[in-house]
């Protein structure tokens, strides 16, 4: 084997730990990087077993086609290890194995391992890989074909392989948490869809606008807006109205003017979203955006926070939320008050400067409006078509609801044939 270059190895390991994009790097790509490190410094291939179903069936993740011929051998050995004694790694550096749920082991070159009458001609080492609760999720292994002729003792470099496994473990925990977060997000959105189809579609459109504006901000190298801000902002857009799950249907879908007490309840939905999402460990940055998405620079928002609370990221979310509300169909909104995309942008500009060309923004930072305007120039025709299709779909859903439940007076302005009883209808 070539001379081991410890300095270079630890520099590459540091790069793997600090520079990898944990948001966007796939499991296969990260494994491939681990595999390249193993081959470069130790002439060892790397692989990973993971439990993938409730029956405990083990899946092996190969890196390239050349791994497939010995997949079954590795799988057999993995199962075999639970039934026999192995040559355990001796003389581990002090403290190295203290936090290992599974003691590392290997097959030295001199051992002849025969399983099911088949000679296994590899040297192996396994490391347990666990989730955040220390439950074993799989095994990272390193293997070297004896026929390659390398005279290499795995034990002598076990500390280095252990360091690789720890970084891999960190990556897996992140991926598992991200996967859990994605499942939680889907569950909340499904609940919101069942509660109020408008709010569900609204969240989808707000996310579309936020994604486009965020990308434009990154392209123009906004100094106070980074990729992490964009990721947080997109998640906040998807979940910003989940608090409406806690609003009673009689208030959320009331056909007439809401009372002052009912309006106070509606204004609590950002707080309800915070309570729901804080229980599932959504990041504080995302929670800040969600709980403040009805604030204004002039302090007249839901919770009367001042201008210092409104940065560019929050401005983008507030703008996207208002912009979609101004252009979307609601059963209690007269059709003539549904604005086109360009008219909505002009109206928001007017509102943001107080209608008199004032220099102080009333609602958001003017830079967010500039970015939306640029996005609108690029996407106007596509967005207009999508908005019209969404509004037609909502109206049709409402008509079908009225036909099915004729005694429920829900839709007033847009269904004059349905006489409203109870609270007076909205006039504006």
C-alpha cells in the first residue's frame, strides 16, 4: 500500500464534515464520497446496510455495478456475524469504543472464513450507524479483496475508519430528521387540505411565489439573504397557515362579516401554527417567519411588531401571502375584487407607500416588491394561467358543495341564487 498521508486524510475528512451540502447531497452521493476516501487512503471499499421495513429486511446500497457480484457475500456475512464469534478489534485507542453501540470487528488476512461452504475472500470491518435516539439503523462496512495483494492491517488504521463512520453517522441522522420533517409537513398539509381546500391551495401558490422571489434574491446576491434563508423561507411558506387547523369551521368559512371576537380568533392562527410546529422541532428560524407573516413595518400587524422585526426574508413571505390573497377566489369575496397579477402588484405598491408616495414603507421592505416585479416579468403568462385555473377550480368546488348541501348558506356574493341567512354578507 502507498504511504499513508495523515495530513491529507484529515484535511479531506474536515472538508467532508464541514463543506458537504447536507440539504441537497443524496445518500448515494455521500456514500460515494466515503467510498473514494476509503479507496484512496486504505484501498478499502465501503458499503452500507440499512433496515428498510418492519420485517427487518436488510438493504445493501452499492456504489457501482462492480459491487453487485459480491453483494450476496456481504449480506451473508452480515447475517453470519450474529451467530458466531469474530476476531474483535484489539487495542483500540483509549475512549474510542466507549460510545459504540456495536463493537467494531474485522477478519484478519490469515483467517479462512467459510460460510455455507463458500470461502469469503474479503477483510471486513463494520460500524453501527444509529439515529438520534441511538437506535441502530444500519451498518457501515469496509472491505478489501485479498487477491489485490495489499498487505494492510485494518486494526492499525481503525481510528481513521472510525472517524469516517462518525461523519457518516452525522449525515444519516440529518437525513433521517429531514425525512421525518418531510413526513410531518405532508401530514399537516393533508390536515389543512381536509379543513379548508382554499388554505391548502393558497399555501401552494404562496410557496411558488416565495420560491421564485428567493431564487431571484440569490441570483442578485442580496447581502442579507443566503441559501439557508431561502430553504427556511420555502418551508415557512408551505406551513404558514397550518394554524388555521385550530380555527373553528364556523369562523374560518363564515359567509358573512365576522364579529370582533371571531376576528380575534382568526388572528390567532399564526400563534396556533407556532404551538403545532414547535412540538415537532421545526427550526426557530422557520417558526419566526410563520408567526410573523401578518406583521407590518408600521406596527399595525396582528401582534403589533415594529419595523425592526421585518427583514427581507419575512418581507418576501408577507408579500407572497398578500399577493396571492389579492388574486385568489373566495366564496365571500365579490368577483370584481379579485385582482389580476399586475393589478395586485400595483395595488400593493400603492398600499406599501401609503398611497401618497411616502418614503417609509407601511408593510414590507420595498426590495421584496422589486424582486417580485422582476419575477412577474419573467413568469406572467404562466402564473396568470395557473391562477385562473385555480380560481375556476375553487368556484366549481363551491358550486358542487352548494348543490349537495342546499340548506347551508355558505356562498353569498358569488352565488346570488343562494339566499344567505344569518350574519349580514360582506360588503367589501
